[in-house]
C-alpha cells in the first residue's frame, strides 16, 4: 500500500488511459450512501501484488476490478434494495438463479466460473459496458436485448457468487478493459486522487467507518452482527454485563477504536482498542460486569474510529435499563 499523500503516479493494472468523451455513470444502488449503505471497496489501482484504491489507501484488494456498493448486513437483502442501471444502454447478458449465501472456500468449486453470481451486463455503445454482480436470486427483471434507461431497476442487491457481504459490484469497461469511474484516465496520482471521474455526481470518498454499533448484555457473535442482529433498545437491570460493540469497515493497522458507555451515574466504561492489522471489515467490543445490577434509566454508548489525528467515523446509541 502506498502512503496517502505521497507524490506518486501509477498506472491502473487493468486500464489504458481513456477519455470519458461524454460517457458518465450514476451509482448502481437505490440507497443513501451517507447513511443507509456505503462503498466497501474500490478498483485496485496498484499493479503490484499489493493493492490500493484510487486515493492510494487500502479500500481494495489485489486484482479487484470494480466498486462495491454494500448493504450493512445480510438482513437488508430482504428489503429488496434496487440495483439501478448506471447509464442508458441495452442488456447484453444476464444470469439468475444462484443462491444468496456468504462465500467460503468450501464453495469455491460450486461457483467456479460464476463468481459474479446473479448479474447483468449492459452495453452502452462506443465500447463502453457496465456489469452488475452478486444480485439477489430471482430478482433480475430485465431480458437480453432490452433497452434500459439510466436509473432503471435491474433487480435487487444480494449476496450471490463470490461475495463475503451483501453488495452490488459495479464494473465499468471500455473495449474490454476495466476503467475506474473514480479515476478513469488510467493514472492514479497519490497527491491529487480522482482528478478526473465518470460520475454524474461523484460519491464522496469515505476512508472507512462504522457500519453499526450497539449495547448488549454480552459480547454478540460476529456472525450475528453481520447477519443483522437488531441492537437492543432496553435491557433489564439484572443484566450480568453491559457491552458496547462496533462493526467497522476499511480499518487499518494502527487505527484506534474508542468505545464508551455512560449511565445515570456517569461513565460506566471507556477504553481504546488499537487495531493490529488492515481489514475489509472488523468487529470490536468492550464490557463491564456487575454482581449487584445496574441503576435504572437512560444509558448512552459512543464508538469512535480514529486514524492518526483524524476522527474517521463516530456513532452513538441509547438504551434504557429497566
């Protein structure tokens, strides 16, 4: 990974320099990217076996050929969040019928050659095409050869194919070569990232953040968090412990996660956790036990993600002890 702000320029490993020539794209997901969903990973702009996104930071992995627009948990698949055509064109190909399930190495043979899962490819002319992957089983509502307009619904977000979390993977290509819509000229400049783009309205870059936080009476299972465990709104005074947890994305080694709970009588617990490795998603929790029970009333928890001198993300939640 190259350091943020370094005066470097590297060529994308998949794309020759291109000019947009009037071609633009819009986000392929029907949600609010500031609160309801988020961008988990970007096109890999590092031609080496390492990986970096267009800002020379770590929101990518080696060989990643698209942008991943993610839902916060698997339960949200049931909400039928729309996958939208990013530009007008004609449906070139599609696939449906693959199950929505978290990817594991045990499923590698099962999905070999179909890693995109349920998906759609749209031809926009002049060599441009977009591909939408990991869509919900049975949701694709367009047909081959059909004309579609920008923003038209193609189906729903799912977790089919090689997908570790629910999202729609958007690939943009010209003449078969991957183009990063955040930096389409094919050159990543660490001192001026994204100095060109294909977006009708460019989504803001967020270098990581909090997906969800909650307060519970025990440390929840990580898989329950990823599945969409509903955060508690109240707990009994006899709860054996109070735990604050945070579910995060885009964490880096050295990030500090501050977790705290305050109650009717002031601070219950507050601590910093320093992360030791870079991860696409991470989960941290701290707690305090009691033998005598908790005072009734309102309690508040805050989780803050800190990188160097910068607060990357902060979220708070409240519960009532009854």
